[in-house]
C-alpha cells in the first residue's frame, strides 16, 4: 500500500515491549498480547498476538493454548461491553495461502459486527469508512480490558 511505513524486523515482535499506547497495545500477558488492528475491517478490530514466532495453533504449547482461550473470552467480553455488537467474527489465517499477512507469527483476529455493516464503499469504492479513529477505539477499550484482565488475574 502506498503511504505505509516499513519497519525493521517483525512488526509483532517489535511490540512485545515499549510504549503500548503508541502502538495500540491494549494488554500484554505472559504469552500473548492484545493490539488494535492498524487496518481494521470495523472499529474494534482486535489482534491477539503470540509472544513468539509460531505459524499455527499446532505449534503452540498447552500453556499457550490455555491462555489463548482465556484471552479470546476477554476480547469477546470487552467488545460486547464497549461496542454492543450484533455479532463477533473470530479467526486466524494459517499460512500465506490462507491469507496470513505475517505467516510466521500466529495472531488471531476478533472484530465486532453489526447487521448491515457492509456498505457500498467497501463493495464499489474498495475502501472502508471507520466511524472512529484508532485512538478513539483504544481509549474506549483500554479501561474495559484493564478491568477484565484484572478480574481474570492477569
């Protein structure tokens, strides 16, 4: 895409530490971290990123898979509370041929959906209209995720 700023190294590894606000990191756990998608399908489009390189779920340890389940629940609860969507999409792309933009670093997408949230701009204009900026979404989700994570014990 024109206008994209390339960075050295893995974009996901680069966000394992540092300023969470600057990079839209909402929560860092022991094995996974939660970040806003920089190119969202809808406002509230989240990515859950494994804290190490692994391509697929089958590459995860049992502890990573247990944490994955807890984090997915946290994400869903946060989206429900903050956005009150009609539904939720969740999934990952295992491998480049499946659409993974970063095939060597496992990440799971979760996003809120509303009845009728597809529109002519996406279909005809090949562009998306976001009703909120990433900064606004971060501000909306961050306190909810902090509270839910604390209730889960991490």
